[in-house]
């Protein structure tokens, strides 16, 4: 696997300090070294700049629009560069508003994508349905063709072209969906496996049906957008909006192992690690280590172990 790492220390898509430290914490936990050890060729593209835009007043309810819009435009260009260089792109967050730039940049090079959104939340509020104005709860609304007429032009967002079809999206792990989001999911007929479906079907069947759905018409590159809060807060407490009753560590890793073996993973986001939301060092470490392990699962790490083909014991 040829891998490009991009840091996106975004925090203006939500109100809590600390999430901007995610990229460097995940690097410090040894992600690049571990990817190299498991046979990947890894290039680090550094962190995208995301300086505050002055006088960034709300647009209606939407908070920090100019800062979030500008940062995502930079991220979109960087992700496009990584894809043009033929690598699988890993974006380290930072809050989930980064998915705007990550998916946009990915689609600008690869065209039609399958999007697998692993998250406790749907992050599909429009500027008119958002209950909080936090853009990390809205990224998908700017990207989906079928919602284009429902989304006003937000300052510094006019560069965004919708690039994902509702039929090419699958959600896994939902358990905290806003009223407007639920209406949108049902009205657009977007495929979703809430935690109830994970319990009913088991994660293996969920992944089988996810792939059947996404590849039903045609095979396409996969964009995996992984919010660490999809996992249960007992495993990943250091995150801004924890929700009880989440995925086990094992289910979380199984998702990445299954997507890896399709051979179609083209970009992955790992978002919402926030060290300031961990009460102890152990809680921060548990969250960061899970994020690292999930990414390693995307690039071929298998829990049974492995050995080089030319290995011999005598
Ligand atoms: N973690 C979050 N999204 O994934 N928080 C914002 C969504 C709340 N409706
Ligand atoms: Mn999210
Ligand atoms: Mn979430």
C-alpha cells in the first residue's frame, strides 16, 4: 500500500478546544512507523494550515463559516495532490467538518465515490436544520447532489461542488441522529446501519450488505470517513460528543479489515480525537491507540498475525 498522510488540525467546526491536537497525537503514537513496519510506503504531507479568518461572524446559525470554508478549500487541494500521486489518502483530524475538503478533493480526482460514514452521528444537517450551528454536524449536506437545492451559499463555501450521490453512501454506527437529519436520511433513501442493525445482523453481515449496496451498480473507489465516537466511550472517551452504546473495539476494527480486503479503499478520515476530553492519560491513550489501530486495519494489519512469504524457521 502506498499511503499519504495529511494532518488537518481543524477545531472551528465545533466548540471544544483540544481536537486540533489530534493529528500530532496520532503521529506521536507511531502511526507512520507502524504502517511502514507492516509494509506500507508512507509519505507525510504535513498539516494543512487552518488559521482563523478575522471577523468570522455566524451566517444565520452557522458558526465560523469563513474559517471552516477556507481551511477545507486548502484540504481539498492537498487531498487532490495525494490522489494524483496515486496514494491512498489518510486525513487525520481535527473535527469532522474536514470531511468537506477531504471528500471534495478525493472526488475531484477519482470521480464517483462510495462513502462509508462510520459515526454515532449522521453529520448531515443543512445550515437550515442544524440545531447548534456547528459545522462538524453538517459536512455531508454540502457534498450530496440531492441536497444542493436545500443548502444556501455560505461565505467561503462557494468553491464546493456537490460530488456524492445519496445512493453511494452507507452509514454505520448511528445512535444520535437529529430530527432534520432523520428526515433527510429517510427522504433520500440513504442506506444506514444504526447500532440496532449492528446488534441484529452482526458486524460481518453489516459489512457484507454495505459492500453489496455500494458496489451494486459499479465498483468505485471507497472514501471511509471514520469518527472515533462511533466506538463506545468506554474504549474512546477522549472525544467531543461521546454517546453510550457504541461499537466495540472489535467491531470497529472489523469494519476496517473488511474494507481493506475489498482493495478499493482510496481515502480514509480519522476524526474527533480530543485529548482534552479525556479525564486521565489512560483515557487519552486508549482513544489515540484505537485510532491508530483502526488505520492499521485499513492497510492490511490482520489480528491473526502474518509472516513474510520467504520466511523460514530452519
Ligand atoms: N461528533 C459529532 N458528529 O459526528 N458531533 C456533532 C453532531 C451532533 N448532531
Ligand atoms: Mn462525525
Ligand atoms: Mn460523531
